[in-house]
C-alpha cells in the first residue's frame, strides 16, 4: 500500500523524537488518514520520510500498540485498531521519569512495567529530562489519550511547578502517585524510601570505621537529598562529631555532569580536612572517584568514598546504600491500580527501607590503629 504523507521532526525540540512521531501517528489515526484495520507505513517507509532511526520508530509504534491504537500481526505488519472502542476498555498508566537511560529511572520503570504486566495493564513511559516544560508536554499528551492514572517522579523544578503538573491530572479526576521524590504540603499518594535513615546509617558506618572528619557533596533541590543531608548531620551530632561547613558542599540545582566535575575538583582541594566523603548519590561518587584518581588521591587509602542508590557500576567498587528502586516501581504501580479501582480513600504513604552494601571504597581506620 502506498502512502503520501509529510511528517516533520524538530530535532532541536526538547520533546523526544519518538514522542513527536507517536503524537503524529495518533493524529493521523484519529483524523482517519490511517483507517481502522488498515496497515500503517513500514518502519523503512517511516524512516525514509522522517529521517528517524528505526529503533526510534519502533519505540513510538510499540507505545501505540501498548495503548491500543495499533496491533502487530506476525509477518503481515502493523495495523490500526478500533481505538474508540479500546479507549474505554483498557487501563493505561502514564509514567513520568527523569531519564530512562541513566540513574535509577530504568530500574523504577522496569518494576512498574512488570507489575502492570501481571494484570495485563498498559503503561506509557515518558522521559521528562527533569524539565518542567517536558513534563507539562507529556502531561497534556497523557490526558489526550485518556490515561487512567499517572506515576510521577517530580522534576528538577520548583514545588509550585510540580504541583501544577499534578493538578493538570487531578482536575480531570486522573489519580497520581509520586515516586521517590515528594512535594511538601500536598495530600497525595507517594512511594519513597527512608532517605533520612539511610543517610544516617551510612554516616554511622563511616564513624564506626574510625572516620571523624566526614565531608558531604549533595544537592538541596530534591526532598530525597535534603533528607540525606539531615541524616548525615544527625549522625555526626549523635556521635559528638563537629559539623564542619568547609567540607559540606550543597548544590541548589539538578545533577549536571559537567557542573559536578567542577564541584568534585573544588571539593577535593579540601581533602586534607577529611578522611571520608559521603556522595549524595552514586553518580556523584563516580565523579569523585574519577577526580581523585586524576589528582593522585587513592581510594580508599587516602580518601574513603560512599554513595547512595547502588547503581550497577562495573568500574568502581563502591560502598553505598542500596535503594529498593525496582520495588519502588512495583509499589507505585500497585498503589495507582488500587486508586484507579477505588479500593483506597485516604492518601497513602509507602516508605521502603534501604540497606548498606559494603564494598572496598572505605578504609577501616580503627583496624589500622589496632594493628
């Protein structure tokens, strides 16, 4: 079948290219350009017309299969379904995460998706890149496709802007569950971990290894890291150790790799004031490792480093706090499904526990003094 169509991809837009294609395909289906039971253009044809990689096209098409616009038939191709009928039958959950390629988001999304698959529900995954403008864009699109509920990791924006995103859904009676990060003074379901306790315990671990001068490099933008900073300070206080401002580095913005490279360089200039450093999350720890190596500082002999999250690094052996990220995704999906079904009335707060994972990035000073 031959199609004549024009589809322009804005490669300078912050909106992902797969989502631009996905939105365009929905428009063509709803406007009757691609009719029910008709075959849509092949990946090759779409690639030639749009200049997109076939993997990008495949992602857009698969999302539309998941939400009931399209159906794949083995060896025959992809066909338009009766989307008007399916839109009232399927339970579709939108999931807004910072970046599916890095950090904890891939694990969280996988947990949510596996949980949805158990009960044959569909999930639409959207990357916000921690930007309010992209979260707002995706929110509008999720509303357009009549999602039943939303799991939302708040963006690196103000609390008011994140509330604005939530209100877009709640005004239309679409329930929202916050995952990982929370927002103060909002009565809404959320699933997180005990960041205060986790930070307290990993700081206590360093203290018990004989470290008395413990620095920290962290962001104050998110609720999760603010709680970690509080846990770190409380552990020092409880063990009668001073809170030293010169080795506490707090960034007010989101994690930007180049910025944190510079922060790590400046922070390590204070190396003589500390024997250990608590990185607010594992990606910061990785940069500290790299900069220490470049500066001739040996980890852990010259400086001990701990992180938070337990990301699957293969290049360093980092002692860290393991967050149950996969389980957070599962619990978020369970909670939003219960909310959609009307099984719960009051806002729910689910707080999961983290645990220490001991590797080889911490020097046991007490043992050295004994020997």
